C-alpha cells in the first residue's frame, strides 16, 4: 500500500525531535514552499487588476486634463530639447544641468522630450507638456497645458507628489489647480513671469499660494519656470510660435 | 479583570497604550479615517491568520529557526494584503505607501506570535489575534478621526465642520496634518487611560 | 461648606509683573484691537478654568493663579487677535498638554505650547509672528518688561543667568551672518524680550546651575538669530526658538549634572 507508506513517512517526519537537523531543514522547506505557493497564486490571480491600475495611474492625469478641456486625442511628439526640432526616434541620453540653471532641482534632464499637441485641422489649439521638479520634500510630477498663443495656461495638474498632507499636498486639489487657468506665462519681453505668491495673488502672472506651503509653492513656480525656459521646452515653444502655428 | 484573550487586549493590556507597541504605523497612517480603517483591517487579517497558522504548527517549529518561520508566515500574509489592496483599493494603498508592507516589522504581530501563539492552541490564538488587532484598531481609528476632523474638518471625506474658506466657522489645524500631532494625541490618550486605570502607570523612575 | 481655594502666591507675583506689559500692549494696539485682545484673554481664562474643573472633577481648582498667568502671557504674546475657534483649540491643547498632564507641575510653559500650537496650526493668520516688522512698539514692550522682570527677580522667580545667556548667544551668532542689525538691537526687536523674561527665565522650567542656565539662554539666543536671518517661514523666530530651547534644557541640565558627578 503506497498510500499507507507515504502517511508513515509523514508521521515519522513529524515525530522526529525538533532539534533534529533533517526536521529543521524539512520544516523550513515546507513553510517556504507553502508560503511561496500562496503568494504566487495571489499575485497571478490579481495580476490583471494590478496592471490595469498601474496603467491608469500613469495615463490618468493626461486623460484627465484632456477630458476636462474637452479636446480631441492629442498627438505625441518627440522633441529635441536644445533645438526644439521634432525627432522621429527618442534618444535616452541626458545632459547635466549647472546648479544656477537647475531651477527645478533635477540635476540632469533628458535630451529628448515628449510633448502632446492638440490640433483642430492644421491649426494648433493646445500643447501639453509633462513637467516635474523638486517641491519641499518630494518630486512633483504633472502636466502643463498651454493654449494656442503658447503664453496662456489652459491647465496645470499634478499626479504624483509626497508633500506634507494638508499643506503642500494640496497642490493636488482641483480648486488650487484651477487658479492657474488663463494666467499668462511670459511678459512682452518673453521673460517668464508666472509664479506662486505667498497669500493673495494680483495680476495675470501670479497664483495664490497655499497656507503653510511656501516652499512647495516656490517649487511649483520654479519647475514651471524651468520647463518653459531655454533648458526645457523653451526652444520648442519658440519654434512653434515662429512658425505662426500659435 | 477579564482573562478572556479576546477582551483583555482591548483596554487592560492594549498593545498600543499599555505595551506601547506598533506606534510607528499608528503615527504614520492616521492622517485620515479612511487610511486608518484600511490599515486596521489589514492588521486584523494579518494578526489573526498569523496567530492561527503559527499556533497550528507550533509543535513542529524547531527552536533554532523559530523566528525565521514566524517571519516567513507573517511576511507572506502581508504581501497578500498588500497585493489585494493594490488591486481593489488602489487610491488608498498609494496613500498607505510602505506602511502596509511594514506590518511585517510591526512589533505587535511578532510579539503575539512569540508570546501567545507559540504556547496556545489555535482557537484561543485566533481570539488573542483578533483581540490585539482590535485593541490596535480602535486607537488608530480614534486618532485618525480626531486628526482628520481637526486638520480638514471632514470624516471619511464628508464635511463635518464647515471651513472658513467655505463660509463656515472652522479654521483647520494644520498641526494635525503633521506626524508629530499623532504623538501628542497618543500621549493624551495614554494619559486618559492611565488616569482611569492607575495600575497601568509605570513605577516612578529611581534617579 | 465652601471648599477653600488656595491662591498661589508665586503665580500672583507673575500676574502682577505681567500687568504692565499687557497694559503697554493694549496701549500700542489702539482701543479696537486692545478690546479684542482682552476678549481673547477672557476666552483663554475661561477655557483653562473649564479644563481644570473637568480634569480635577471639582468646580474650583485647588489653586488659582496659574490660569491667569497663562491667559495674560498668551494674550501679550499673540501678535494680533484672531477668531475664537483657533484661540480655543490652541489654548485648550497648551493647557491640557503642558499643565494638566503633568499633574500641575509642568515641565514646559503652557503659554509657550499654546503659542507654538497656534503658530504651526494656523500659519497664515494673526498667529504668525510679525513682531519683527514693528521695531518701535517692540522696543516699548521690551521697556515694559523691565519693572515686572525686576519684581520677579526680587521674588526669586527668575533665573537671571538665562538672560545673560541669551545676550551671549545672540552676540555670538550675529557675526556669522552678513551684517544687518547690531546684536544688541536683536535683543530689543521682536518678541524676544517678553519671551525670554517671562518664559525662558521662569525658574519652574530651568534646571539648577549657573552654567546650565547660561548655556540654555545662549541656545535660545543663538536660535532666534538663526531663525530670523535664515528661515523665511519664521520672521521673528522667538516662539520656535523658545520651544526648541525649552525642550533641550532638561537634557542640558542632566548632562552637566552627570559630568560634575563623574568628574
């Protein structure tokens, strides 16, 4: 009877003293095996849901901004950072930034940038730029959308940050993000003027700060300034303007 | 005083206020009631199942690899909880970030495994696990409610105190959104429990 | 069968000493703000009496005086009066946390805890310390602390080495920064004089030993200058510096006592 024999081996194993090294190895092996089987089964069973969540996470913010503005699906463009020209293929190299140019606290930045253009026929109506930069204690990730004149903000959203809850983290609130709508980015000379001020804002270049989050506000000001400037999307935006696309 | 393993850890031998265990996560996840609730549920799941599992095989755990076996079981349960949260409660799991994963190092879980499950049969171990987890949970929920209420005027995201910004009377206390406030609230809670039950206070320190 | 209410005579001296600074503050405010400030004082008084009664389970607390001391100090150091809800939250927390939880033998000044709570909870309201912007009133306030300070020193309520320490700390740290105001001006502007005389030098919160006291004062003085000149969020820095200083003084006292006993 093979069954009977197997049970006997199992019994004999369990009956061995706990100090026995064969039993120690056996218990360790069985516990590890049991745990890994259960964990693997859970992971396999939940994988479709997890993947869907992660995908939604990265795409969500862009979808949100496009939905909120009620515009058609944008076209993805690869842009060479220094020249502002379109590229057909992305390169993965990065350029180091001088500390005095590194407003967003990034240390280095990719040479190929991604931008999303929304067109109505041939006419450009919206440009969406992925932006990121140092806040008070985390890196802020978001999208900045510019209207056709490339000088008016259509929307600014953030989708990832780890600032202080109730203070800096309030940059995620729609109420605050809505303050950016229709603000102007640069003055007549082309200098970037838009910034977050402490307290109440006045004029078209200022956005109200959040109570107790001066440094997060400064971080947002700086990252917007950086990405619109010559080290960010500046050359690309200048080229679009020159083409009369705007 | 009750000796029931389910009732004893609720106040008399509460893991947080009496034994002062597991306070790191109590401080970190109590910024809102919803995160406290999810964290409590996760701990109840992990603690009760780890106690039962370890108690069931306790006679066959060699002393030399005792802790490794316990941690393996606890860690597996924690991974399962983490995966389930990421699959079904993605938004909340993002806010809980590493703290669900850190249940592995929560002293309450390993402490109950060592102190109780290794010495008792599965049924009392289950009760002990559930009791301790609830002892942890009610404190988390209390601190979470107070912090969310005072920091944002809301409970589970519903407005309770009308903010000055929205034309009401309530100015939110930003201090309550910061981690130290959980320490202060915990201190006040321990003080209240020990005022009512003076036998829990430590002996005067001999200097 | 009225229970006897003991009046804490030490606390009474504190209240007497705080009268002149309070009067000066109200005079500098002008009648409208002064009235609001006195309302705040009454609110704080009511809340501290309420918590004392609730926690000690008797209508009249065993000793009266600490509540008035607390309320007056809070009202004086408040930059400008704000709504009643923030005041009640901050002072309730300060009173319970610093006074009641230690069984009436506080290790930190309740008024300081209440002010710090307010400062960190409501950063954009009148709690923010903008004293530094009004140089001349602050100078009069510093002057108004003098008689009260002398009176308290005579009643042995103040540890004078702390005052010396603050001056030393300020004088030592100012040269490390680009030149702005003179070191002795730092002592006169902002809420530093009021804070140091009536909170930092309070003998209840300072460990014994002249060296410890000078060091504790120097820590506070140095921190005030650092916060004023280096931190944009803390224009005056007095409350934060006092908080950090008070947290470290017991440790400082222990350390020095340990060193002397092991020398």
